[in-house]
C-alpha cells in the first residue's frame, strides 16, 4: 500500500434500477478514466424509506475502483449522469490491498 493518501484506493458504490443503466455508467466511468475497474452485481433487494414511505425494489449495485484524489470527480459524475433524483454514492477505503493491483488502478485513472 502506498502512504500517499491521494493515491489511496477507493471503492465507490451506487445502485441502479436496471442492469442497462449500471452498464452505461460503468462504460462512462472507464472511458473518462475515473475508474480502473467496475463490477456490477444484479439481484440486490433494497428496502428503504423514500418520501415518508417504506419502499422495496430490486436493484443493481455498481462498485468502481479508483483513487482518493478522484473522489470529487467520480461523485459529481455519478450525480450528474445518474437516473435517480438522489443516487447513493458511498466510498470505502480498503484497509489493505495487493500492491501491484493498487499500482494498476493508479495508472488507469491518472
């Protein structure tokens, strides 16, 4: 792992109503060099409160691998291109990761 926090890896997640929307976002993030790798998981069952009601929906989760200094750019990109009014945009910092994988992610988003 690198000690440079701006190059620290991030996993940014968001959810979509459809696989097609998630794939579209994945391609956009990769083409813009905002992410090195995007994984999509279909079949997520979400239960949440929205506008005072408890809702349930089948969703698709997208996880994008990037670096910390891309957080603002990725977050803004997702918010401006996402079909939801208020998309979930959450970032996780992996405590540990394989060094060569980290270097690959850094190279892909620089």
